[in-house]
C-alpha cells in the first residue's frame, strides 16, 4: 500500500509540474498552423481540391469562352471555395483552399482576394494574430486602392473583401464593397446590414440596435431574410445602465461574421451570370461531398 501511495504521489506531482509548465510551452498560432499543414487530412484534402478545381476550372472556362466572357483563374475559384468553407462549414478546409488560392495567384488582383480569404479563414479558426498579419499585407504599396477596384459585377470578390472588412470593423471598405453588391442586386439593405455589422465589430459603443431595427423595416426583405437579420441583431447586447453596446467576444464576432456572410452569399448566389451561378452550385455540391 505504501508503494502504491508513493507512486500515486509521484504521479500527482508530475501532473502538477506539467500543468505549471504547459503555459510556457503553449503552441503559438504559427505552430498550430504548421501542425495543421503537416497533418494527413489537410494534405489529402489539398490534393483533392487541386485536382477538383482544375477540372471545374477547365469546364466552366470553356463555357465562359463560348459566352465571350473573361475566364476565371484557379486562384479565384479556390478563393470562392474558401469563402464557402468559411461560412461555418469547415475552418481547416477554408484555410486550405485560401492558401491554394494564394499559391496559384499570379496577378495582384488574385493575390488581394486570396489574402483576404485567408485572413478571414484565420479569424474563423480563432487565430487572430495570423489573421491580422495577413490583413496587414493588404496595406502594402502593391495593393494601393485595391479595395475600390473590384467592379459591381464581381460579386464574389466584393463579398470576400467585404466580409473581411466586416470582421475587422473596417466600415469604409464594408460600405464600398457591399454598396456595389447592393446596387448590383437591387437590395439596398445589404449595404446597411454590412455597415451595422462593421460598426458592431469595430468595438464602437454606439447603440447600433436602431440600425438593425431600421433594416428590418425594408419592404423588400423576404420572411427568411428578416428572420436571419433578427438572429444577427440578437447577438448585439446593451449595457442596462448606460444603454451602450457591449463589445462582442472573439467567438461572438466570428459567429456574427459567418451569419452575415451566409445571408449575403445567399442573396447573391442567384444573381449575375448563369455560368457563375452554376459554378457556385458546383462548388457547394463539391463541399457537401467531401468526407474525410
């Protein structure tokens, strides 16, 4: 019994020492990212995605050429797929496709979208420092004024750039990108929703509940859209004494970003060119089929 007790005490002491040392040896976000990239499932998915997007790209670009439209690069398609994964489906695959997009990006425009998608994916994974590091790259001279350069018809690109702007509380970029989407889709409430969400994310103590309430009065909203906006507005909390908005936690910010992106994605996926709509359907079907 004495031996057993002695062994138990040693085990208890060992566990205590480990628990004390664990914060010292806690992995950084970069370490976790490298572990993810070295993992079997990440590598297997990357191979599958590269092959699938190559096939999808060839198919849809043939159709776009026949229609006399500009082709889509693989980088653009990987970014769009990364956004689809980022809407609460799988954070790891969102990172994988965004990174594949960045690897394939030859033009500054493609790089800008890819970096935006990767930063958003990192935020959703909870790796805020890595997300900010990526986002900081968008401020370099190479990308001067790029947030304003995407055309009205480039709905997916504006949605990716705008979603990151919402998550970071960048009100001006959110207004610009989603303003284009609102104009292209004839849904003015889209810009208002993105602005209200960006203000909330910015940590402003301004009472934004009135903004959400105003959006809900828009007569063009469908019943489902109104219901989802009410859910988004429900995340916002006010201090009962000061009546000011309480800053959201990291998890609440991620949840709100995903809710807003989901709703706005649904609002644009049936807009624009028929080929682009078919591409989105194909990518969503592919995402549904992935089973690792």
